[in-house]
C-alpha cells in the first residue's frame, strides 16, 4: 500500500495540484490500490444542490476484504490489533491478521444465525474490548449497518439512537471497566430497551462477570452463540454507495444527527489519510487513544489502519488509571511509534508533575497527533517538550464526524507543523474562507468562515432518515459549499488555524467576538488550566462575556488573578474582549468526547437555570450543580 504514500514535500505539492486539476483521475488512481469485486464506472457524480455525492459509482467491494483477507497471504501472522486492558495486571493481547479474520468471520456467522441481513441496522453498545472491533467488522462483512453508541451514554440517549435507526439487534456487554469504575452496560441497555420495540435480539459479551438480569426472550450470550458457528463467512458484495455505518453526532438542536457513511469512498479516504498523515511504515506500532464510539475510533483505530495492514493499539482504560503515567507506560511497553490523542487529555495530563512522563522511555515515538478541538499553545508545547522531546512532528488534524477522515493536517515530517495550526489541506480537500455574506476571501492571509468547495470521498452522504436536515445544516448556509460550522484563519503561507465553532460567536457592543480565541488568551496564563467563555445578556452592550476558569492546584483564586486575566485578554485580543465576570470552577461540563457544553454554561451565566435540558449524557453531570451553587 505504500504506493499511495507521499514521501516528500514536492510529492505533496504535486499530489495536491493533481487532485485539484483532475480530482477523478487523482482518486481513481488511488482507488486502484484497493481490492474491488468490480471496478467503478465513474469516479465521481455529484450535485450539491440536491445535495447528492457518489464516489466510485458502480464499484463493488467489501471493506473487510480490504481490512483482512488481502493481508492474509503477506501479513497473516503479523499483529493486527494489540489490545491493552484497563487493569495493567491483566495481560496485553496480540491478535494476528489471520486470527482477526477468523474471529470476524465467526461472529459474522453469529449475526446471520440471529437473523441479521444486509441493510439491517445493528446497534453496538460496548466497552473498548477486542470484540467491539470484531463486531464492527462482522457487521461490515455481511453488509449490516453498524451504529456504535459510545458506552458512556445513558439509557435515554441509547434508546433515542436505537429508535432513530430502528436497529433490530443490540450487541452489548455485562459491564465495562474504565479506570476504577465499572459501568453496568447491560442494566443500562435493559432500561433503554423498555422503549425500543425494534430490538429482537441482544447478544451479551461477558467482560466484568457482574450480576445482570436476563430476558430469555431476547438475550443470548456471545460465547454461547460462538459455539454454534464456524469461521467460514464469504464477504457480502456491496455497492460503493451502500451504507457502511451510521454514527451519531450532536447538533445545535437537541436531536442527534445520524451521519451516514458509505462503503467505497469512506474506505479509500480513511486509508489514504491514515497513511499520509501518520506516515505509517511497516512494523510501526500505531496508537489512537480515542474510543471506537467516536468517528476517530472508526476511521483511525479500525478501518484506516487495518486497510493499511498496520498494527493498531486498542486501549480499554483511561489516561489516569492506575496513575497519570498510564499512556506513557503503554507507549514504552508496546514501543508505540505513532501516538494520536485529544488536546483535552493533554491538558489534563499537563496538570500533573512531568515525572509521570519522564520516567518512561518514549524513544520509539516518531509522530504525535491531536484531534477534536483547537489545541492551545501551552498544551502544544507541553506535548512537544515532554512527550515528543522536540523530536516528533505533531499532526494537528482538523476534521469531523461528517467528513469521515482528516481534512486539514500536516503530514508528519513531510509538511511543516506550526503550533495551534492544523496547517494545510490534504490532497483532494479544497478549503476556502468566506466572509459573513458568503463571499470567498481571496487573499491568502485572511480570517473567516471555513467551507469546503469540492467533494471528497468520505463525506457523509446524508443524515439517516432526514435528508432535509442534512441539506439545511451543511449545504444551505453557503450554496454549493459544504459548511462545517467552524471558523478559521489562514496565514500568509496558506496554513489554516481553526478558531472554533462559528456558532460560538458572541456579539459584544456590536463587535463579533469568537469565544475560542478569548479562551486561548486566558489559557496562556501560567495559573490557568482551562477556560470556557460564553455570552450573557447585558443592558448596554447587548451581550457581555462570562468566563469559567479552572486553575492549577495551589493557585490562589483572588482578585489579583482576576485582574491579571482581564489584562491578558485585553492585551491579546483587545479591551472589548475582557470578560465582565470570571468564575473559578473545579471543572467544566463536557460531552463524552471532551467538548465543553457551552449551551449549559450560557444558561447558567444568564441565570436561566430552570431548563438546563438533559445533562445525563455529560461526562461529569455533577459539575453543573457545583457551578450553579458557586455562581457569583
Ligand atoms: C472540532 C472529531 C480544531 C471542530 C474528529 C469540528 C477541531 C469538530 C479539530 C468535530 C482540530 C476537530 N482543531 N478543532 N484539530 N478537530 N475539531 O465530529 O470544531 O467529534 O467541527 O469529530 O471538532 O467534532 P467531531
């Protein structure tokens, strides 16, 4: 597969140029490096008025033949997945391509035995055990559509997702281990299923051996089912544009959006971007710390790495257990070469003494990555100094559930990184900046609304069951462009820096202020770990700014510090951006994927706490009450 790898800056420039001048030729050549049961008739057909996008039209394939079967001859005994348990006393597991192929086929036969057919939706609500990857691939093997729901979601959230996609089978576990906690997944699933008439069968994997209740009508044990099958399961031949999976992401309204990804384009782009951004080479050990419940886990733990014949690490636990050195202990033990995590994890770890990092041998690391939110300069340097020892390129990868793969990122060691900048678009990606009226900003150095002006293979094709909403959210604000909802600036060299969601803009005295840059400014203060800024109504200014601020341990939270923060913001952005109110807090309400729930903070700042909405899906629902109690 190395034929699709870019090896120099000049290669990158040539590939980019070609991808713009002749996208169909470019992607057609890349796609030749995959296994197809039938070649496509047309590389691309699209109409963004409708909107409709089709890639490798008429092509037939099965993504699991690309992830598994085709490696058997050359890499059958190579490790495909290294699984690292939550508890370091439990053994690490190495699963070869041959074994993974056999286990996926066996479980695919279990699904068939339980009446799952091509096109059926299967909900997967599981901890980060090997069987989660196996389940995802087994669905893909038989053409069933997987909908993975992160195992931290509540019963209400799970039920809403099962019902939206009318899933017929649920795959879950008795419980899941995460740090010191055990999550009673089966109990939560039972609660959810009271509201889910479409589920006909629940297959339960035994992980924690905790006591669970059992519904003999629909429940069956995973290990019992496996006894009934062999591991011979030919792959279902899929059309390029058949659905591969649904994955829910939150929108600005309450109802989650089931983003639909299809087989051919997703496979090509997830793999192409994986190999180029991380510069994966034979025998590398690649680790992405995301959960498979999120798009990052789908594209860059499972599909991209396995299609590339890579060795990918799957970690069941959390970075803080048994202590704050766990990530680095694993990096040393497994000789990890590429490490990909989220800024929120980096900031959390940076709060603790650096001995947690320095005591481990990280000399195998070649590439570091981040994803999910803008990384502030301090966190970037902490990562660079302590983890990368100033010796590893850092790929800051901007993308979304909707984009299926990384869109703007440096390519490790090939294109230059720049702190806090995602930098340059990948080949095939055509970002532009727009002003508020939708006019393209043509100067290289500019700041505005980010949009993408041409299709790429892994764009989500629709919102499951609601194409109208898909059109409204992504293709209506700026006709003929895909609108991701982020703002960005571009430096004179064409590097992009994502400045944050454009929907988090606050207008203060007629000035548009993005909350993200204000937070960045505050976070630069040496006493501050993290902050969140929102607007609240103000008699004279229209809106004023309210900053929630977390300090390092042992910092005195006094008037002097408040003044220093205001001065710092005034200095960095301007006096207009000075927060009217600054509240010191112990934590910020976050989604499971680590995003700050600004909606809740806005309500608290506005004294509108009677209707905070559902906080049960938060990572830390308890923090909401303490913020309210301590409000100024
Ligand atoms: C934000 C995660 C800045 C952005 C893969 C985007 C980022 C949203 C970055 C998508 C980055 C993601 N720099 N912001 N490198 N990566 N974002 O769907 O606001 O969970 O729109 O996908 O995260 O989040 P999602």
